C-alpha cells in the first residue's frame, strides 16, 4: 500500500491492519501513517482556521472550525443524491448555520423549540441519509457550536461572507469528488421517501427533537456554556443504528469527560504558563490516534477547556465541563428512553428488541 493511501484511511482501519501485521516493520509503517496523518490534520487545521479567523474576525472562528470539519467530511461522504441538488442543499445548510444562531438568541422562549427543531431537522434531513457515515455528528456539532456563539450586526455580515467562502471551497470539493454519484436521485425523491417507520427517519426525528429541547433548556435557564450540554446530548442521540438504549455511551461520555478534564487540570498546573495557550493542539494530535469513544471524548476536552479557562478560570472551566456533560447526557438518556417508549415502539416492528 502506498503511504499516501494509508494517510487517507481512518485510524480504526489502520489499527486493524496493525493488528494483523506479521512484522515490526509493517506495524511501524502503519503507526507512522497514523502519526503523520494526525500531525497533518492538526497543522492544516491551525493554518486554515487561523487564516479565516484573521480575515473574517476572531468572533467568526466557530464557523471557521465548522467549515474545516465540513471540508474534511465532504471529501469522503456525499449526500446520497445528485450533485446539482447537493450544491443547493449545501447552500441551505450554510444559511441555517449563519442565520439561526442569531435568531435563537433573539426569539422569545416559546418559539425556541419549534425554531431549533425545524432548523436542525431540516439540516439532518438534507445532510444525513446514512447516519452510520458520521454526517449526523458533524453537522450537529456545527449547529450546536454556532448556536452557542451567535453574532450580530457587522460581525454577522462577515460571517455571511465567510459562509460564502466556505460554500465555494466545500462546493468545489463536493463537485470534484462526487459529481458522478447518485446522478438519477434528486432531492425531491429523498423527500418522497420520508417514512417514520424506517430507522433512519426515526433517528432524525429523535435527534432533532432532543437537540431542540436541550438547546432551548440551556438558553432559557441561562446555563453557562450550554453548548457543552448540547454536544453531550447530541453525542448520545447520534449513535446509529437506532437503539432505545443509550446507557453504554452515557457511561463512556461521562468517563471520557471526567478523565479528559482531570488530565487537563493536572497538566495545566504542572506546565509553565507559556505552554498553556498551546495545550489545544496536542489534544488534537492525540485525538488522531483514538478510535475508542471514551478517549475521543477525553481528548476533545483539551481544546474546549483551553478556551474556557480564559473566561472561567481553570477550576471553574473544569467543573463547568463536567457538570454540563453530566446534565447533557442525563437529559439524553432520559429523553431517549421516553422517546423510545412513546414513539419508536409504535413505529418500528423491532423496536421492542432495541
């Protein structure tokens, strides 16, 4: 296998290859591929996000982060319908990501649930025909992150220009990589197939309703860093195939958040002050080696806590991360159980077994 081809593979695939290697040389080859892949992604992320933030303003860094994730995802995962319609829905998704966060910050509480549900369900339905490929997690991250970081006025205009730039980049990748796929499938065919007795559409409904409720609760009750609750809840509900039980991921998310937050706390205390602003990238580098959900959750804490420490202080940021995570996954666990009992068991023939 060419080294370039190895760099394109997911770490989980590379680790499976390492497990069946017969020689140390082969193992070293694939471990090197994992390390180089992780380093390249982190380096490219720093350059890409820094460049866009420098041009469009630091207050639009969240959209730059979301665009980076979308760009990586679009290389490998298409929308399961023709490229012409895909380009139109990509524009619609970016419009949602730009406009809805500000609207949510201004709308009265009574309108927040329908706003979040409508916007997020539309986003999922356009982007996630095959949840197992990861689009659901990617776009839920973007939606929740941007909802937690709304902008207004001149900053919103710059965010719109950044979204246009992102559209040109992601649209070009989408066209180059997927223009010959699903040519006979139009988006209205996807709409016509909607059926809540299928696991995919039931998953989309549960995901959209759960995220709408947790985001509304966070905003109405003024929870600090409420997007962390949203991330935790969405992570539970994004698991696919659809299942009525989220207990395993519930435990893994809490374990990962506690371990990652404690590790960050200890490293912050034992390292010099000059190193503290640089603690995010090593977490991203280590994330490239992770295939286990718990370890991914732990590594994701580093970048989030690096930013939050400057606002809440070290102890405040760590406590807030853990508390928000516990609140988010607890809500997700209870909501998934209620949803399964009230909706899924009536719609899916095999739901009782899930």
